[in-house]
């Protein structure tokens, strides 16, 4: 394999590899000491044309002229201090002319900014009013694998930002610590570039045909995070997931009603050893929707990211690379695009067949069934706990209800057992906080003409207790508060579950006089602390009438052990085998 003598600053190498891979042909450089790694990286890449200019102001206007004529991105590389500020007039001109300049500035390490040392002025976001986006790469972490992924993502996002939509300049400020002139032999490796696909590109019949052909001949995993309910999206996803080689991994909050096993993601992924799951890795992951709840799915796809492509379909605010394997950022309407890909893939399959793809989806279907059979057997004999509570909530919830889940215990248990979905499911998963869950659910109830159920924990309920007194709460509102003596998730996750400070500093059981508060705010109050009592009251609780709150108590420590045991239940390996 070919080697190049390159800068020893890995972030600089990654940055210039991505720029070259994304179509940059020309780099206008100015000499300096802090930007020595940038100059060495540029010099090492023979495919880049280097143009030297001592005066940064002249350099930036020269780059502007080159980009105006070529309509291609042109890069600038300068040293730290006021050198960067001399780019200002040209960057402003580029912004208002929609010219894709890629400005790369060397900077001192962050800890030295404003410390009366040489050239330690504030460079990050220096042109925030005149660039489409500003980026910062730190001085530390050059040899850390996750930070290398981060540098690659930043570089890709900068290139996408400069060239997409209304084109314009971007600024990447990279902190560099001494020594600065070091070199290292590097193996030439293909760089990961992320393709930006916009609606007008996908309108090209040949491009759509190419994408559809890739789908038709590949093992595909469809992943859906949170989405609003949509009959149009439902129809498109159902059509796409009916392709022979597609397996669906959809979360409760995706509001997609597919087969009963599509939502039980964590239950399936914890039923098999890693080596079995790693034999079932897709060729292509296609994702839609917002952030995922399932940590297991994220870990699985990150662990195998080097073996698969990831196509993210939808409108994004940035390059979202959650699985660390993004290859296509498809900025289109997901329902329309999925239907186009499904129709195109079917034409390929009719002509050429689906090869091994159908065996892939059938293997996952078999694995899901065996996993859920084993998990359900455990649930049926589990002691009274959150797991049993959610089994009955999901099983007995009327289908016309909207379900709102607070963050923490509620959303995670729903992910395990949602083989039967309500009318619609919601949760504040944009940033995943427990603040405001009750208030948000009440707002959802006001906007929906039917019944709404909030399932929350005692800690989340205490956090937002004043919401019970909001004016105009409809009688269509129902709340189940699971009293498991504080933050139950902390008894389960490895980082806190074994700490001596667990109960006092993390679980922190709230002092919550829920009965008195509920009655004082005009709610009908019920409570249960065992299975028979809980089941016996559910029909009345779900029935029409005055708004109601039910507190359901269980032992949080027992619940944590039950959840650990549930996660450790394995499917029958003899049946599933390997692909």
C-alpha cells in the first residue's frame, strides 16, 4: 500500500483528505509557523494545486476570483493571529456572492487564548456574520479514534455546507500545539466522504436508478427514530420494508405500525451474542426520523460501521452521523424518497431477482421471533415490577389513546414491550430531558380530540408537579405515575448501579404527596401497589369521565434486577444459527 510523508497532526491530514475527496482542487496558502502542519498536509497531496501568497488579504481575494470562475470550492490556509482577520473583506464578498470558500485557520491551543501570549486572540467564530457555519477542531485527540471520526465528520459537514443550498464560505479553526513541523509516514487509505443528495439531484432518473439498484442487491436495515404520525409516511415505509432484503428496526416513537416485532429492538439485540449479531450486519442502513432511544442499536451499528453504508433521509440541521458510518445525506422528503426507492428496486428485482437479500430478511425475522418468544416467557413469570406494569399498560391500553412517555424508565420499558402500538406515541426526545414532560403531555392532550395517557416516573412527576394546576386541562387526560423510589434507571446502568452513593445521590426518592396534590388540583386519584389491584382498576381508569391520576408502586431495586435478567435472556441458538 502506498505511503506519503505527511504532517504528524492527524486532524490536518484528515481535513485535507476530505477536501480533496470532495472536489477541492486549489489551496491558497500563506506562510507562518502555527500553520506549518496545514502547509505540510497541503504539500503532501499532489492532487492539490498550491498557490502561495504572503499577504493574506491578497491571498483571500485571489481565492475568491478562482472560485468565482470555477464555481468550485477553493481552500485558504493561514496562520494564527491577525493573519486570519485579513481574510475578512474577501469572506464578506464571498458570502454575498454565494461563493464556496473553505477557510482553514491555524490557532493556538484553547487554554492559551486571551493569556497575553503571542497571537492568542479569539479566532473561533471570528466571521460568524459572514460565513454559513464556523467549526473548531481541538489541539488534543489527534491519535484518538473517536476524535478522528469527529474530525472527518466536521470536514465533511463543512464541505457540504459550503456547496449545498445557497453556497457560501465556511470557516474551520484548528488548534495546534507544538511541535508544529513534525512529519510522519502514513499509509494511503481511502477517505470517507459523505455525499450530499438534494431533491434536484435525486430527480435525475439515472441517479435514482443507481440508488434503487444498490438497494435491490443489498442487505438493508431500515431504522426509524421519532416521527410524527403520518399516513403518507406509513404507506411509504410499509412499501419499502416489504422489499425482499429489508429488515425493519422501528422505535415506538416512530409511530410506524408495521409488524408486531419491528419495534422490539432492544429485546431482540440482547437475545443473541455479539458474534451472532455481527454475522447479521446489513450492507446498507437507511435511517429516517429523529434521535434513537435504543442504545443497543446504536452500539451495534457503530461497532460494525466499517462494514456498512449509512444513508440518512430527511431534512437535517447538520451532518448527523450517529452510527459513525454516514455515506449519503439525502436531503429530501423521506416518504416520497422511500416510495421512489421501493418502486425502483422492484423493477431491478423483477429483472434480476433478489439474490441472497431475501435470506437476510428472513433470518432476521426468525431471530426476532425466537428472541421475543424467549423474552415473553420471562415476562410472564417475572415478579411485580416496572416490567410487569408496562406489560399490562401496553396490553390493555385502548387503541384510540395517544401515549406520552416521560424520559428515563418510561420510554425505555415501552421500547421493550411495544408489540401493540397506540394511536400515537410521543416523548420529549429532542434533548431527552425529564423537565416539562407532564406539561408537554397536557399540551398534547389539548391538541388531540381523543384520550391521552402520560406514563411517568415519580422523579419526573415531582420535577413538573405544578403542571397539574395548568388551566383548562381536559378530562380526556390520564396519568400513571410509577413510584419506584426515585430514578430507577440509575439502579440499572453500569456507571451508577454499584456505587455506594446510589440511593442518596442518584435515585433520590422524592417526597411527593401525590394524593393530596392531585385532589387539591381537581384530579381523581387512584393507587395500586400490586398486580391484582392495578389490573382491577385499569378498565375504570381508562374509561371516560373526570381526569385521573393513578400511582402504581413497586420496589425499584427488584425492578432493576428484573430488567437486568430480562436483558440477559437469550434465544435458542440452536434454532437461529448464523447467516
